[in-house]
C-alpha cells in the first residue's frame, strides 16, 4: 500500500524485502555512481536486521539516506530509539495511509530544504519495507 500510494504521488519507489537487500541496493547504486534515494521508509523489524541498526550503520557511510522507521503499535521505546538514531520520523503501524503520505511529503520537503543535504541525494522516492493499514501515531 505504501509503495502504491507513493508511486501515485509521483515518487520513484524501489522495494526491498529485508535489510540485506537495502544494503545491496545502496551498494549497487554507489558503485555505479547512480543517484541515491531521497528517503528510506522501512520497518523496524527487518529479517536479520533492525531498522535502527541499519539506519545507524548507514549514517557512518557515504550512503546516509534520510529515513522513516515504521514500528509496531505499542512499541513506544522503538519510536524513541529510531528518532534518537537519526530517523526523520517514527510511525506506528498500523497507520492511516493518508497520514503516512503526509509524513513522507514533509520528510521530502525537509530533506530538500536542508542546509546540508548529502550531495548524492537527488533521486525521488526510496526504498520501503512495510505495507500499512489504517491506524495511529507518528513521532518526529
């Protein structure tokens, strides 16, 4: 659902099913001097990874990409950790799709307006890992 909504909003969307695929995708883009995504939207729970571990690891590389982390409802500490680790926002799942689209639009505007955006962050879209259903809250 997220990918569909973001494509409908005009974003280029690339999907990955786990943290390893995210790293492989970013490595491939970096090796081939292709543009990196403007934004990652990924679950906190990835097979073999956590979203915050992946976020932290990427921040120490030239692959740093702004990120929105999706956490399961009731995991308030995971939201706090995601923000502390540098996520632009942490969204509890299930969530309202329109609210998620607003969070993505805000994050994209914020990233583009940043005084110090990464030089490689000019592509539209990103990598996402979680489909959403109607639901609740966002932390930023």
